[in-house]
C-alpha cells in the first residue's frame, strides 16, 4: 500500500481473497477495490458490500442481467472474466457489463462498443 500511495499511479486492488480487499480498504479507503468470484453466490453482491469494494469481477459464465442490475443498484461495476468469445462480448454489452477481461486483447480493442 505504501508503494501504491507513493507512486500516485491510477490503480486498484482486486482479489479472490476478500479478506485482502477488506484489509486494503481499511488501510487506504480511497483506493478502488474489487472482489473476484468464480461461482454464483446466492447473493453475489453481498461479498462486495461486506468489504466495501466497488467492482465485482465475476467469471463470465455466471453473469446475467439480474447480477448486473443488482450490482449497478449499489453503484458497483461488473467486470467479466475471462471472456474470450466475441459472441459473449455482444451479450455482455447488451446486459450492461462495465468491463471485460480477455486473452484476446487486440481483437477486443477493435470491437465496436
């Protein structure tokens, strides 16, 4: 956290270990944080709120309109990972995801949003 503060870089901390996100947020409340999830929880937004994060990094196969709406209702962003199929990109765009993590960066960069 010291290095991030001293760098003045625009960055965020995201983790599968939500305890880390909570600790980072307690040390540095202004930093953007996110939780990563690779399953669909009963309440996928609860863990986000519990640690004070702003971003929900959800494995792409567990994203639907309901999840996006629930996250947006608490002013959180939904980031899909790892979305490598261009057909998924169109669906994700339609349901309102805020970002896509992919292994096909060059192709996504030319995708029409």
